[in-house]
């Protein structure tokens, strides 16, 4: 879908994304103009650049407002982002119950990120009654659409055998797909299975990929797990994870 900037000028989503890389301020002006003209995709994109402060002054409250406007126009990712704002208190007080309602609307409309975020609240009982079986259902829906983070979590349920029948072979397949999809937690999960099977060289390769993409919380947790590993090569990776975590501070 194009963005109508003037009656005679149309810019595509791809052109605007390229402009954001090359000239964020110019792109922000174009997005703002299109948003004000009622282009729903532009309204959602405006919310995102306001949230990030990319090419425009950062304003979380205004970002939320534009997400809400786009969501009212039927934009599913904007609906999901309304949930994100409400969950994390971006531009508003934290309201996990309202976040859950926003996520659920996006999830039931088929958005993978909505399914993932709603499942996270169901799994932890934040804003909704904790329901692990329902969380797994939404994670699986997202995973089947190719959502890499959800693939890893489906694998965890299947490996543990809680809230579903235990199926290690299926868990490994989900871990592999998550890893190949670029999720650092999926890469770590897949590496752990490979290490248990004695496939150390392949496990180390995936651990290096997870190391490169992981955030601080993950690196700290992974460091502890690696330090307790049986194989000395796997255990040695704990130092690399600790060093990488130190670069975040």
C-alpha cells in the first residue's frame, strides 16, 4: 500500500523505510503528512518513530495516541503496539489487563506478534488468569506462522511435557526452526539439545550465534547454565557470555 503525500505523489512502505535509513527527518515529515491524511499504515509507522525518537522528537504518549488511531482503523500491528505501550507504561500508566485485551484482539485476528504477546501474559498470569494450556495454544498459532520466538517456547512446552504430551523429537524440531529463524533463545535451546547428544561442534556454532544476538538478561542466565555444563568446551563458553554481558554496562 502506498502513502499519499500529495495528490500527485505516492511513496511506498519500502521507499519510506529506505528514507528512514538515509534521511530520518525527511522521512518523518513524509510519514506525519500521510498520517494526518488518514493513511493507516502511516499512522502506525508514525507511532513507531515517535516511540523510538527516529527522525522526530521522542514522545511516548503521542506514539500511543497514533497507535490507537491506527488500531481503530483496523491496523493489527498498531493494536499490538497499543498493548505493548499499556504493558510497559510507554506514554501511559501500566495497565496489564488493558494490554491483554489489546493483545487478544490482535491475536484472535491472526497477528503472530499479538498471539505471542498475549500468550506471554497467559503464561505468567499478568493482566489475565494464568492459563498455560491457552498460552501454548497461542504460542503454537504464532509458531505455525513462522514466529521464531514462539517456536522456541512451543519447544519448551513439548520438552517439559507440562500442559501437553511430552514429545522430545517435536521439541527439537521447533528448537531447530527457531534457531534457523534467528531467535537467540531458540539457538541456545537447540545448542543445549545438540550438546546433550554429543554434537559439540554444532552446539558451539549455535552458541556463538546466540552470543552475538542475545540481550543482557539472556546472557546472564545463559552464563550460569553454561558454567554448569559437563563438556569443557561448552563450559568454556560461559566466559565469552560473561564478557559479552559486561559490554552492556
